[in-house]
C-alpha cells in the first residue's frame, strides 16, 4: 500500500506540473539516437534471419480433425521434412495438408513418404527455388553446445527460442493411441519447445540443422501442457538417412535383431519375451546368434541397456548390415555374441 501511494503521488505531482504548462525539462535538449545495431552473422538474430525462410508452418484438416505443426525445406524443389505425427491423421483419412512458407505463400502438399517407427515424413509442394537448410552433423554435437529451435508453437509461426544441448542418446517413446509408437534416440534440449514445434528444425551455432524437434516431456495429465525445459529432437543424421529413403522409395527401412521384447519387464536390461511363437523371429540374426526367449540383453555395442526402449533405439540408430556385439544373461550367466542386423519386414 505504501508503494502504491508513492507511485500515485508521483504521478499526481507530474500531472500537476504539466497542467500548469511549465516545462519539466527546463530547457534540456532531447537527443534521438540514429545509431544502427550491428548484428553479427553468427548471433542468434543473424542465424534466425538466415534460417527462417526455410522453416514452414503445417496445418491439416480431415474428417477425424485437424492440427498444426512445423517443417523445413530440405530441397529447393519443394521437398519438406516434418514429423509423421504432424500429418498422420490427414494421411490416414485422405485429408488436406497445407504448407505456409515464411513469406506467406500457402501450398497444398502431398505426402512423398512417411515412417512411423522414426516419426518422420517428407512432403512435396509445387514450388521451386526454395531456400533449403544446410545439414549439420548430429554425431559431432556436444552437451552444452548452443542451439536454436524454430517453428510454429501453438500456431505462432516463425517463433525462435534458444538453449543448449542438455543430453544425447535419450531413449524417447513418442506416438499415441492412433499411431505406431516411435522410438527416438533423441537429442535433449532446454530450448523452449511447445505443441506446434513438432517437425521444425533444431539448428546449431552455425545455422546448420542438427535435429528435428519432435517431443516434449510433461509432468502428467494434471500439469500445464507446455515447455518445462525438456524437449527432444531426432538427430539429423538419422532423419537425413530416412528422408533419402522416403524420397527414393516412398518407404524407409530400419534394422532389427529379430526378437520380441517384454515391454512390461521391470528389471534391468531388455528381456526377450517368453512367448514361444513370438520370442525369436525365424531366420533372424537373433536366432542365428543362439538367443532364446527369456534372455535379458544387458549391453549393446558396449553401452549398458537399462530397458527395452533403450535397446530399440540403440538398434535403430545403426544401419542394416552392421555387425554388432551384445551381452545377455541366461540363468544368471552373462554371455556375449555378435550378429548382423537385417531390415525389418514391412
């Protein structure tokens, strides 16, 4: 109450003085600045200015509803990369997908290909001469590196937020009741990411894209939906590989070892289910290596496996044909084997 009174008093005194017509500056000269702010090319403003023309807003409409998201140009002839979950509803129900460029131009897009396991999709619009983003190397990004997220959170196109890489190789599960779950070997960032950022680029300090913003963590159904500093992006090295496959073939492949995991197992490691007819795929790398139902995989390529999700993303981060080493426990005894990854059957 004291502060309010003082402020009101100050305003009243000011008004009293000006009401008399007396000058409160008493002959002071007011000078306007004509200086121009110099923004370095590697500043956040400089990077945003270069990247924004390549970032798009995506809206969908169909008989099962609509939604919004983000994407970015990966080829000047109109190819756009986004998340599968952004366009899944429209793609499944013959809906309409619209792409809005940063300059305000709007196009109807067609789906070139999409892949639920990696949560990626490539769209095509009838436009040419677009500015495509430069690809970075997500394997070389380090925890603590500065990053910028750009997209259309809550439909607010051209939104720029900054942060750092908080962690790498996070096993993140995305998807909902209508789509196949996606397992992402994600980059974690504290750059503010909100609903609608999905599919937008995460760029490094040079403006090169190093991730596709895909998911955020929340505190539960009763908590506020929005950024809590835990955002996740698909590493661009994986996204680029999948996008190339989608453009060339319309579909993408991913590597498997050929087992069914017990997703309800609460112990340490990834347990192969004990269901006899589902545990090991006939002719799979796992069968060739001698794995059995009930085996618990504890390490993959020297990395400790704490759960089924970690094993899935570790395998999918590899390539078909890669030869890998894993350690597993059977009846309490640890064993190590090597196997060659094969492509999952669609």
